[in-house]
C-alpha cells in the first residue's frame, strides 16, 4: 500500500512510499501517520529548525 509522505510544517508532498518501507526510510523521520498520509519534515524545514533553534518572534 502506497502512502503519501507530507511535510508536517509546510504541507509539501515529499514523496510516496510503501507503508512497509516506513521503518527503512530514516532520511525524513515519520512524526505521525493519519490514514494514508505520513507526516514528516522535508529537508528545508529540518534545516530551518536546525539553523534557527532559538529564534523568538514578537
Ligand atoms: Zn517542509
């Protein structure tokens, strides 16, 4: 069964993967699975979080 992998932060579709392959795909850690959508973080959002870990927006 194919499921969509979607970025949890920007809702961009990262790709499609086999549900059976979830555990072997660790480049985008799966945060949550709802129906046939697996929420992860795309590389852009991961980089944003890593480069701006403590920014406070007022
Ligand atoms: Zn993203």
